[in-house]
C-alpha cells in the first residue's frame, strides 16, 4: 500500500498496488502529482482569494490547509491558531486531520508533525486523501462509485469515439484523445474532433488542456510533455484531473434536465394556445357566416312573378343542400374541439379555457337557433308567397276573361241607345223598338252581376298587392263608368219610346216572344261558355271530384237546353212563315232583338265543343291529383320509418353511453360501429329529400298520411349526428382522463355502476338527490334522498361530498374547488368533472413550484434569469416565447436585463396573469 494513501471503511480508495513506505516516489510521478495537486488546490483556494506556490511548504502552518477544507466542504472548522511556533502549526494541522477523520476517512501513517516538517510524500498523500474524499468518493454511475464509477463514466462518454479505449487512469490517456473526446461529447463546438490524430499526442493533450482552461474553467493540472515522456503517467494525477471534467459536466447535465422540463411545460402551453386560437377562429368564422346568412333569410321583399319566387325557392333549396350541411359539420367539430381542449387543459393542470365574449359554445348555439328560426320563417314565407302569386295569377286571368266578355257585350250599346230611329218609325216599328228596349233592359240587368264580379275581383287584386293593379283599376274604372253611362242612356231612350208609344200600337208578338226567350237563352249560353272556359285550382282529389260532379250536373241540363233552343228557333220560323204568308214588310230583321238564330246555333255549337274540352281538362287534373296523392303516400311511407328509426337510435346511443359492458375502449368501439351504421343510413335521408323535392315541385302543401315533415327529419338527423359525435368525444375524454390520471378500469366500473343504479329513468343523468345517494353507495355519508338523474351535483351537494371525504371546506377553499370542477359557472358538477377532480388530487403533474425550481437551476441559483441564459439553455422558439412573456425582475439584486421567472411560472398555471 502506498505510504501516503489513507485507509477508509469503503474500498473506493484501495490502490491497485502496494508501495513500501520507505521507497521514494517515482520522480516523474512526484513531479506530475506536485503540479496536479497544486493546481487542484488552487482551483478551490482562489474562491477564498488565495493560492499556494509550494505544496509542501505552504501547508506547513495548517492555515491554508484548514481554509482548503472549509472551501471544498462548505463547513466551518475550529478556529485556527495564529501563532508562529511549531506547536501552533501542529495544532492547526491536527484540526485539519481531525476534520478529515470526521468525514469517515481513516488516516493511516499520516501525522501532523510530518506535514509541519514539509515531508513531500506525506503531504502529497494527505492531499490525495482529500481529493478522494471530496472529489471522487461521491461519483456514482450505474451502481458503481468512486474510482470505478469515474472510470465507467469516462467509458460511457467516450464509447462513440474511434481510437479511444479507456481502461485505466494512466496509459489510456497518453495520446490525449480521451480528454478531447470528453470535451467534444459535452461541448462539440469547442473541438473539431475529426482533425485530431492519434500519432500526435502532444497536440491532442495541449488542445484539451487549453480548451478546458479557457472554456470550462478547469485549471491546467498536467504537462503534455510529462505525460508523453512517462511510460506510465501517474494515476492519481490523471484521476484528479479527470474528476474535474466530471464535476464540470455534471452541472451541465442538470441544466439540460431542467431545460427539458421547461421545454415540456412550454410545449404543452404552446399547443394549448394554438388550440385556443383555432377555436376562436373557427367560432368567429361560423358566427360571421350566421350573421351574413340571417339577413338573407329575413329578407321578405316580394316578387311580382311566379318565376321569380320559384327561383328564390330554388336558391333556398341550394342553401339547404349545399351551404348549410358543411356548417353543421363545423358546428359539431367546434363543440368537439372545445371539449377536447378543456380535457387537455385539465390533464395538464392548466386553468379552463374561457372563449372571448360572444364566442362561447352557448353563444354559437343561440346564434344557430336564431338561424334555424329565420330559416323556418323564410321557408313558410316563400310557400305562402307562391300561393299568393298563384291566387293572383288566377284572379287576374279571371278578371281579363270577364272584362273581355263584358267589353264585347257593351261594344256598340251606347251607339244603339243614342239612335233616333223612333222619330221616323211606324207604330209597329215604335212598338217593336219599345219591346226591343225592354229586352235590352232585361239583358242589361242580367249583366249587372258580371259587372259586380269584375269590380269584386279588381278589389281582391288590390288587397293582395297585385303588381299590375294600376292597369286593372283603370280597366275596371272604365267598365264601371261605361256601365253607368249605359244606365243613363237606357233610361233616356225608355222615356223617349214611352212618349212615342201612344202613337204606335202594332207590334209583332212573335218577335217579342222570340226576343224575350232568345235573350235569356243567349245569356245562359254565354254564361255556360264562360264557366266551361273558366280556369280552376285544386289541391286534393276531393276538390277535383267536386268540380267533376258539378260538370256532370251541367251536362245533364243540356237536353232541356236543346229543347229550349229548338223552341226559340220554332218562334223565329213561325215569324218567317207569317211574313211569307202575309207578305209583311219587316225590313228584314227582328226589331226586338239582335240575336239571330244563326248566333244561337253558333253559340250552341261552341258550347257543345267546350264540353269535351272541359272533360279532358278535368280528367288531366284528376290524374295530376292522383299523382300528387302517390307522392304524399311515397313520402309518408319513408318518413314514418325514418322518424321512429332516428328516435330509436337516439335512445340506443343514450343506453350505450351509460351501460357498463366491457372497457371504455369497448364502449368507444361500440359507439363507432353505431356511428358507421348511422352514416350508412344517409342514402335513405337523401332519398327522402328527393321525394320531398318532388312534393315541393308539385306544389303540395299538406300530407294527411304522416305527422313527419322534412324539417322534423332534418332536425332529428342533425341531432342524431351531433349526439353520436358528442358521445364518442365524451368517452374519448374519459379514456384520456383514465390514462392520464391513473384511474383503474375497476374504479371506472365502480363509479359507472353506482351512477347507473341510481339513474332510474335511464336518462343518462342524475339529479342532486340521486347523486347524493350515488355517493353514499361509494362510501360517502351525504344523505339518501332519491333524486332525478342528471349526472351532476349542485354546489351544496358537492360541498357535502367533499366534506364527507375529509376536505376542510372553508368558503375560499370551496370556491377554489368549484372554479376547477365548474369552470363555466353553471352551478352543477358533471360525472366527468367529478372524476377529474378526484384523480388530479393524486396525479403526478408538473406544478408551478417545479417549473420555478427548474428555472432556478438554469439561472445558477439566482432569483432572476437573463436573456443570454434562456437562449443558451432552451431551444430558440421556446426561449423567445419566454423572453416575450417574462416581466422584468425588480428585486434588490436585479441587474440590467434581468427577467422574473417566478411570476412567469405561476402564470403558466393560472395563479397569476401571464
């Protein structure tokens, strides 16, 4: 054993070979140890503002020896003796040796007198003992310590480097590549290892020593020439120097670990901020689309033509088919993203995300409800407007027909009434003119109803805001003015004829009878022609059957009408017979009427022609109504299947979400299978949409065969898709919570079993009282009143639950817990929030104190950190992230550019403002 080695209780300082105390040190080794130990001692003594020049002389009085031990141990030794006598020096050295022995080191063959006498071998042995105890003993690598641990550390660090094989602490270091490899492994920017050569040890050694001294603050303890010139370099010198590398780089490893922790925390924070920005943008875009769409749906500007309104209806269908469905998906995805973000924030111990004002999920739901309300109102307005225009077109056509018939009848009547033919007429002519005038008055009275109908139709067109009302009013006014004029002229002519009647007595009774019977018959034929040509609008089979029945009744009157026609023609034939028989001069025409037999026959033929046309029109309309009825039944058959199917699926999803069959992954798989089956059902919805479009194109407005409308089906379908997506998201969040919080499947089953047991109405939710009963079943003494199942606890119930579990519920503490489990301040606690709270109490998550401790390591135990330190220790993007958000440090020890990492760390976890 080496004479200046010390024997300890552990074997970490047992030398590889024994030395005889009386033998001298190898001169080369002594030189190396002198330089190395002197440099090692000075590297610590300079912290106290001093150093040594000669190792065996400068420790003789024991003062610097005691100072060295105080610096490297961080402890205070006994007060030294300041006297210059030998006894004072021995006392000081003994105090130093006693301190070394107090640290578990058993000193062998090293006495204070030998140190005071300047014994080089004993002095070097003592310094080596100090180095072993304070620089090498605490080194530990993979369950090895001291010399073996230091050697293993060197081997691990230099393993990737070619031509480096560290097996000991002497010849393995002669070529200098080992020292260069250690530096390059930890600070690759300091040495270009690829340019080093094994056959140039002096350059390698000097490069390592210079770089270590300049950049790593490791003093130059060895001479390259001594190591190269010695067959076997001194092991103790090499170990001492290499231990300096270990201690220099171990601090960097701690900083790297601290930086990794900060990077992890910042990465989570950056990801959450990106998710928040994505939510805000998606919410803003969706609300902006709703804001732009609602004014379009609320626009009630009417159109003048059916074509224009049908175009609006087609635009609305395009909106329903093309524009709205993607927005429905965006709304559903927005809710899913919001829930996922909140779950991630809870799992990363961050405060809940509160969207900016007006962009909450509830705000979007409210805006969506306004959109659907406007959409429903717009569709109803479109259909009502189309009905109105259809009615207007019908009335306008009816007005034109009646006006044309009336104008044709009045044509020439004013001129006839203004004639003065009675002034030169004979008595028989006067009587004939009088009778003719009476017949005209009868005809005029018969036309009074038509004039009133024309005025009534015009009034209705005005009330319904017909776009061409001015021209209708002008034409109606002209007819009314002309009618009033005809009345006045008729009265004036009657007075003139009555004055002349006394002068004229003979009148032909046959002509008079002819005129009286021909006029009503003619009027009947005109009315029949008008009715046969009248347009009609029906919406049901019953309505068209009513028109058909009325038409059949009209056809039944034709034989009697034909008899009347023949009778009237018989009167005319009798007149002709009398004229021919008695050669009466009748001036060629019937003086009492302008209706000729030819006109009667012509109109009769026209009536007979219109009858089959009317038959055809009624038949075609009957066929159209039958087709509409088939469309109704076709739509109803599908709607009556799809509607209950959607309801059934909604109930099945609800049952799956509360059932306890298998693991959460099994429930998730089951739900996704349901989602797939629901998505596969979409073609049936599309087919129903097609049938609904056919119904709308056929202008069918009601359907007695079903209570389901397309709007009901659409809303149910959208709710079904939203429900399955939301339920899947909830199970996924439960899996995230279970995995992140360490809740076992048995615990999850126990929570769910109790929850389902008290969910008596199978609604998937628990009321406050039911929730208390559920907690009691889990072992919490809260009360046992039955409640309704909502899956939530109100504030008082949650407080009682926490107190029963051992929590001290002051107002401030309870308010803090409620802010965690109820971030949106709804006044209730969901099943998911309750599990999150219970699991997070024992979860191992990053805290603000841990982050502060990591920053303190990077800052070298300072209360602040600088920009350069952040940029040196952290990746560029995260370093800039911290610099941009850290407030300036204002403490008494602040320096220019100092940053406050403490307030920044608390802000990351919502304990202050960032």
